[in-house]
C-alpha cells in the first residue's frame, strides 16, 4: 500500500464510529422523552451530516429498529448465570434488566410500532424469551422458582408493571413483590 492512499479499515472504523454516534444521540433523545426529535436534530446532536445519517439509516423506522435491536441484543447477552450466582439470582438480575429496558424504552417501542407493520418488537420479544428460558428452567430445576409459571407470563407481568405511571421509587416495591412471588414455596 502506498503512503498516500487511505486504508479501508480506517474508513470502515470511521463509518462505525459515525453509526455509533448517531445511535447514541438518538438513544439519549429518547431517554429524555423526546419522541418528536427530527432526523436533522439526531444528525446535529451526533455531529454528523445528513448524508451520513441517511447512509446509515435511510429513514426513521430503520433508526428506531437499530436502537431497539441493540438494546434487545444486550439484554439477550446478559442472560447468563455468573460464577457463584444461584439460578434464581441470575434470573432475578436478568428480569430487572428486562424491567428497566421496558420501562425506559417504552417511547422507542411505541414509536416503532407506529412506523412498522407491528412485527419488529414481537420478533425481538421472542429473541429475549429464547435467551431467558434457560435461566428460568435452571431456577425451576433448582427448586428456587415456582414451576407453574412460564417466561411469557413473567414478561407480561413486567410489561404491565412498566406501564404503571410513577417514579422508579414508586415502581420498585411493585416489581419486588412480583419477583418475590416467583420464589418457590413463597
């Protein structure tokens, strides 16, 4: 390679950094409750041009899908039992991540449903359920969690609690009661 030619890996790395900056700006805007943010404002906050934004995300729907997919992927990767952790403790930790995700990403999900035919979040729900099933199964086999409940039922409870208006301090005891109710023999 000649010294005057730019290397492709550098371009790819820059493109990846731009994509990450766009997602971070959009994620922050939605975390602040700013669902009306324009694509131009996302580009401005990310410090990129409109061409860069649209090269990465041709429309609002694609941006929302990428935000949602990244979050679900992270939750799925967190569905593990750490060394020294009981299956029930791992499940509890993971379910709290689910609750935080759902309660904080409600705006993204609701807007995504407006911009799609409705199957995006549903398919990602299945992805999360598939990731979490081994945690629930392990906790049930260990006798730490009730064996008469499915992960779908637990998810539905988490979604219902996340929809309750209130501060985190208000919701915390409610989610704690739900988690306590999963304990076997409890």
